[in-house]
């Protein structure tokens, strides 16, 4: 029995052991299954792109994969639209468990991206610090201003370790000293796992300066550079199969316009040769006639010359200004109407301008320009007969002949939708007025608005105006809301003063208000099948506006007149929506025809991308008409912009092939910081030991130096550069000074313009009073722009200015130093030099107390200050002889009032000030009459007047002085 029992026990033990093992295996299996389910919910980037709601072109998918797989800087050509890529990246990270920050976005970009995201994941930035802390913890997407972000990072209001990543827009603007670089540095120091993704669509910006691409990538903490030019094989492959039908219409210039263009180019060529002759030692490679007519020429030239601006002679500066003026004259001639161009020309034919320019108005070519501009407005008999814009007739032919003919060939039954794209709101307004009122009426309005003397109208122009004024019966019957204030056909407009006043009032109300979008429709009856069978008069106004577009509601505008043709006028980009305005208009309008009234590279590519997204058969695609002046400045400017972008991409590609990127550049290893300078390194310790003759280095010297910075100063670059040098920045709201370096050193920073404004307003005097009262070493820091010369120049150049406002600056600074002997002036050439100076001023000094710095200057007394005195009385007593900082507090506590002080004896004053000599000085100034010399009649007269004013109740010294002055006169 015992043997069998033992066997049974062994059998039971063997059975229990596998049961426990099975339980453990089951637990492991369930855990593994849960992990597999969690992993199954995680979608890879490739799987995300296969979702139905993700609609991206082939090159956009590659952009998305590049940025998701490895952080980097993406530089794409204008118009290729990385916006959809970024939207999908933001959607991929849209989760309450993620906190994604988007910085350096413009207002229209922020509104655009917010509209594309789910509202529950997008949080608005709160106004208060406490509210922002709560919003940060909710996760999601945050579009935040960089200044607020930097302060919150420094004050640790935001959980830096929990930030999933930061998206940087307009990355070409990120320089070492900007707030965005500061925020990224603070983020990367404490967060090694989050992502940084940067986007830019301005390749030309990376060609300015030395190693711009490398420096930008270093400031962004990214190691990868993704380049997407228009000539990229993937981009070509995505856009080529879906190309739009393009028709280029070369519109010839009039003979006078061609001559004006030639003469302006001749003058530009002369000025370019002149500026190179005067400045042989300066690099003027960018100064060419070709570059002078492009849009950003003067920004590039000014940035190049800023550093040596004070060394250039006055003639060079005048030439730079005149090149800008000549370009504006060229633009006005090419794009504006003849009356507006003539009005602009007249401004530069005045005697005042002739005396202040570089001398180009004295050239024969300039005289021809002025003469030809007048000929465009007045005929040989000096009658008012303005020349219409050459593109007006071409546009009318397109809308009334070419597009209807194409509609018949394609057998389209729906009404055509035409989108006309212009370069600016002024051109847009010009076309709207031309289409709704007609050319003659519009030009007459412009003449009245610009105060061009009309005089007598030519017979031809008078007939056109009459034809313009009287609409046909068919038009009048078709108009639901006819155009207001039409000219009547009985008389030419100048014949009646009422008509002139009416036109002038129209030009005043409408001439200055330029919208960026207009919607027009045909005014012909629907039964006549507009744009198909009509034979319109080219001089007749057959369009009217749709008011619904005033609220930017294109859908409502289309629903208003569903059976009439639509003509939409739109600028390439708007202030509200930027370049995305065109994309929105294309999606809402779905135009059949697009007329490029002006040329623009970005808009052309946006049309290409839009057509590639629609994937329509060739017959249903948009037809794009280009109205261009061939072999003119307009065509050359367009070709130059293309060449510049291509050259910029070639430079970036070449730079990428050669640049060396260290492994630690992404900031994810401690090796990268190098951002900070260590203050307990061996060199510092050795120097400290040598100064203390072999003594022990105190522990306090190894602490990170601190600088208290006023919150308002985070608009400048200096806090970023201070932090980069290894100093800890403490953001506080302080009322005295801008920077507190030590308990004794307070710094008030002024830029040149701010210095002049503060001196003239007296604000700087009050600031210095406060600094000297509370700090032993007040400092006024005068800081120059790092991109400008360390020199008072331009309107601040004292040696060349005679105006009293500027000439008094030095005198006011001298008075400031006389009033405040303790005040020290520091002239700094740049914020970099200032940061280095602050570091040196802090060496071996105690750290400032944040609580004391905040309390100083406020209404509450600081720690250790038992009494709070009236600052005005305090300053007044300090100016009296015998009173100084060591005895003033006893005088304020026990002296009572000024009246009681005057009644005290010299012995009593001695007890108050604790000094016999000081008491005597104070008593004498209060009680002894200080009479003027005998020959100072004015002084004795003043004393007599004082005696009469104060009367018998006044103090003895006034009565005594008045009596003695009277005896002296007798």
C-alpha cells in the first residue's frame, strides 16, 4: 500500500506540474496575442498611403514617405504644393496621445491647415499660462507663436519630454539667432526621441549668404535634405500625362509702348554701367539690366550693400533708388492703363525730383519717355484720346469669339466657366471695370481720379463714350440689376458738369478699393444662347458683377445665375489665403477655360497639379490661354525667374553632394551639445585656482550663470544668443531694465531707432532714474543691427543732417551722462557681441535674485526694505547739499515733512544726518539767502517777484532777500 501511495503521489505531482506550465504558457500566449493586436492597429506609412481618403500624386507620396521615415528639410519648387503632404503627416499624428507643435506659420497657413484637420485634435492657444499648461496636456495639434513657445519652454510649462514632434514651416527663414532656432534647441536638449520636420518652397532663399543650406539644417537639427525641383523625374512623370491644353497668344505692344520700354532699358543700362564704374572694388555681379526688371532684385541688392552702405558715396545710393523707380515706371507702362502710367510719369518730371535724383531725368531718353507717355493720352491736337491696353482687345476676343468657337467645336451644352488670373488686385480691378463699364468710361474715370486735365475730347473718343453709355434694348431687357450710373448717349461726358461730377464720385469711391476676386456674368438673354450665336459689339459692355462673391462664397454666386456664363477674376495669391486662394478657387469653380492675363510660375504649376489630380480625358481638360507680350520685359522677367529657380536647385543639389553632416547633428546624442559651453570644465577650474593662488575652487563658481530677461525682450534675437553661449535665461516680467546680470548690474537695451524715440519722448530719462535708484551699476546698451554697419547712417548720420531732431541726439546723450554719473554707455555692433559681453560681465559675480528683480519698481516693498518713500521727495532730497545715500533714510524717517524740516535748528539737523558738516551744509541751503551779484538785475528782480508772490506767510529768507534787493536799488 505504501508503494502504491507513493506512486500515486508522484503521479499527482507530475500532473500538477504540467498544469502550472500550461497556465504560464496561456498567459504568455494571451500577452503575445494582445501585443499582436496592438501592432496590427499600427499602420505603416505605406499602408497609410493606400487608404481611400488619402489622395496624393506620386511625387507627393514619395515626399510623405521621406519625411515620415527620417526627419529632414524638404525644399520643393514653387507651385508643387507640399501642403497636402503636410496635411497627411499632421493627420497621421492626430491623436490625443501625441502633442505636435507647428511653428513659423503665417496666418493664412494656420487657418488653411486647421480647416483640413479634425476639430477635436486642433487646440487654439490659450491666453493665460495656466490655461496653456492644461491645453498642452490634452495633446493634439498646436499652432503656436514662437515667442510664447520659447517662454513656456524656459518656464517648463510645457512637458518637453512628451512632445511628439515639431513641424517647421518656411524653413528658409530659420537663422541661428531667430526664435524658432531657440525653441528647437530647448526642445532637442530635453527630448531626444521626438521628430523635427521642416518644409520650404523658396529655393532661391538658400542661395543668399555663405553655406545657407548647411547652417539652416544645423539650426533645424536635421541630417537629411530632400530636394524636389520641377525637373525631378518623379514630378515630370506625375504631371506629364495630364498636361492641360495650352495656347500662347503673343500680344504686340503699341509703337509708343515699345519706344518707352526701349528708352527705360537704355537708362537702366546707363545707370548699371555708372554704378559699376563708381564702385570698382565692390562685388556688383548681381547688378545687371536683366536682374533689374525682376521682382526681388532690390531686396537682394539691398542685403548685399547693407554692410557697406555707409562707405558708398551719395551717387551710388541715388542710383540704387533710381533703378527701383525706373522698374516701377516699366511696370506701370506694361500693366497699367495709359492714363495711370502718364500720371505716374508726371510725378518724376518735377523740379524737386530733378534736383534729388542721380541725373537720369536730364538724359535725352528720359525726355522721350515723358513725351511718349503724354502721346498715349493726348493726340496731336492735344485732345483727350487715351490709348487702350493692348491686352484688352485680345481678352475681349477670347471671351466673345475664341471661347464660343471652342464651345461649338467641343459641342458643350453647359455654360462656360472662365477664370482670369492677374498678378495683383489693381490689375484685377482694372479688368473688372473694363469688362463692366468699357474702356473709354474707365479711362475717363482714371483721368478724373489722377487729376489729369481732360480738356477737349477727340471726336473718336466721344463717339466711343456715347456708344458705351447707351446699352442696347436686348441688354436692357436682360439685366435684372442694370449697372448704375451709365452714361447717357445724348452728349459726350465732358459736355455736362453733372456727368463729370458723377464719374468723379465713382472714381473716388471705387478707385482706391481693390478687391482680390470678382465674379462677372454675361448680361445677354438666356434664350440667345450666350457665347454661342451672338455677334457682340467689341465696344459694348456685356458683363455685370455678381455681389455674392463679396463674402467669398463662390457656390452661392454660381447658384445665383445657373444658366449664364461665369467669368471669375482672381489674383495669383491673396492676403487672406496666400497662394492657396487659387487652389480653392479651382476646386470650387472647376473652370473650363483659364486666361493667364499675367505670367506667374507658381500659378502655372498649380494649374498643372490641379489637372493631374482630376485625371480627366484630354477632351474634358482645361484650356489655358496665355496673354503675353513676346520679346518684352514681361517675357524676360518670366524667363529670368525660371532660370533663377533652376540655378538655385542646381546649387542646392551640388551642395548636398559635397556637404559633410556629422552624426550628432540631429541632437539625439549628448555629443551635439556643444550647444552649451560647460562652466565646470578644467580650463575654468585652473583659471580660478590660479586667481586664488592655489586655493580651492568654490562650488558656486560651477553653477550655470543666470540672466534675468524681461518678457518683452523675447521679440529680439539677444535671449537666443545668450542661451547659446551657455547662460541660463530666466524670463520674468520686470519693470526696471531689460536684463539683470548681477544684483548690481541692470541693462536697458536700445536699438538705434528706439534710442532716438526714447530720447525725444523723455522715456529713457525716466528709465535711467529707476535704474540708478535701485542698482549700483546701471548700463545703457545701444545695439546695432548685425546686418548693418556699426555706424550712425542714413537718417541717423549726424554729420550730414541739419535737422534739429537728429542733431540733438548726441547732446541729449551728453545730458544723460551728466544727470546720471553712474550710468555706463555700451555701444554694441550686434547681438552676438552683446551676448559675449554679458558673459564676460558675469564672470566671478554673484547671481541675480529673481524675486527681488520682480519686486523692484512695483508698488510693494522689496524684501529688506522697511519703508517705501515717495520717489520724487527722495530724488529732491538727494540733490540738497549734505544729503547722500547714507543719511537720507534717517532724514526721511524722522524729518516729517519739508515744512517741519525748515523749522528745525542746525543742532536738530545734526542729529538727523549724524554729521556736523552735513548738517551745516543742509541748514545753510535751507536758511541762508543766496543773493545774486549786483550786476545780475534779472536775478534780483526774480527775488523781488518771489517776495511779492509768497507774501507775509512765507519763509524768512524770501522776505529778507526781497527787502535787501529793494535797499540795493535805492
